[in-house]
């Protein structure tokens, strides 16, 4: 009897829910005979009226049993099998040959340039110029200088310095003077005039270092520094001084037209350390028949 009663009860509940599933949750309140509504679908109620219809709220809920969900969801636990199997995918072989050609790395070559235009200070001593931009080759261990490493010194090579400094003199009239040098710093001290250089204006040939008003000069240097004249840790730089430096008279080094190139003096290379090819043209042999 209990089983039959439970079955009848379930059938009644299903019949009740089917009405709402078919006509919606507001199926009773949508009946205008029960709930009168205006043209916009709003329930008509008279304020302070005694014959207003009762407001019907139809609650409903769906109850999902564990038994019904078990038929849908796969809750079976699946064990892993050991040892696990892996799928091997064929891939292109990776080249792990990291054998670098260290001989191609030149321990001597460097090419530096000023990072911006700069004025030459007026002084009786040479002051180091700013030449910090590394265009190629080894980096600067100390700003604006070339440092002698242990490998460089022990290799026994001589150094070739090629320097170009373009400078201009601005003044209301007359001429000025500008001088340049190589500076060497070592354990023995600081040599501001290790090597000295200057140009001479054609308009003032008797004055060393002279440069005329608004004149632009190119100081070009190509010298060799023997290995015997430097030691490990020595630093080389470029110095400059001028006879004038004020608001109306001053000397300017143009950065873009200036450089400092250091190479192995035994190599026949250009300003970018590229080997210079020498073409030797030979005349065909002459054979005389007598």
C-alpha cells in the first residue's frame, strides 16, 4: 500500500508541474477572470476598494533527486595504469654545436666616437675629451679611455691609433688656438702630454695650433704605440686644450665627424677592422723569338 500511495503521489505532483512547464509560472494569474489586467498587462486594483482580487503568488520548484542524476552523470572512477605510456613525436634535431670561433674576436680592435658636440676648455693643461660612444669592438672599462688588458699586453702586439677630430672656432674676429694630445694613465702617474698634436691655419702659418674665425679643421692622426710603452692596466685617452673659451670665443668638437680607431698594428685593416685586399696586377710574360 505504501508503494502504491507513493506512486499516486508522484503522479499528482507531475501533473501539477506539467501545467506550469507548459503555460509558464504565471499561468493562473494570467487568467483575466481571476486577475483582471489593463491593456498594458498590469493587474487592476482599486485603491481602498473592498472587492479587489487576491494577489496570487504561485511558487514552484524543481527537485532533482540523486537517483535521476546518477543516470546522467558518469561517476565511475577510473584507475591509472602503470607504467604510463608516452607518445613519441618525431621532431627536427636541434643543433647543439656551440663551438664559437673565438679567433674571430679581435682582442685589440675598438672604434669610439664622442656622443655629442663639446667645447674645448681654455687651460694650460690638456683635459680629457668625452669619447664614450662604442661603435664597434671592445667596450670601455673606464669611461672615455682605452684600457690595456692582460691578454693584449701578453700578446706582444703594437697598437695603431687612428684619430680624427673635427673642430671649429667661433669668434667675432681674428683667430684662436687649439691643441690636442694622447693621455696615458699608469701606475707611474698621469701623462697628459704623452703625445701632442695640433693643426696650423694657412692664414697664420707661424702660429702652431692656429685656427681662423669660423674655420673648420680636421685633425687626423695615425701613429703606432709600441708594446714596450704600455703595461697591463694602462689607460689611454684623448686630451684637448684651447686658448679661448667664453661666450663669444669658443672651439667646438663635432661628434659625428670624429672618431678614434684602435687596431693591431701588424694588420692591414681599414677603419672598421676589415682586411684591405691588395690587388697585384701582373703583365703577361713576353717571349721573344729570334
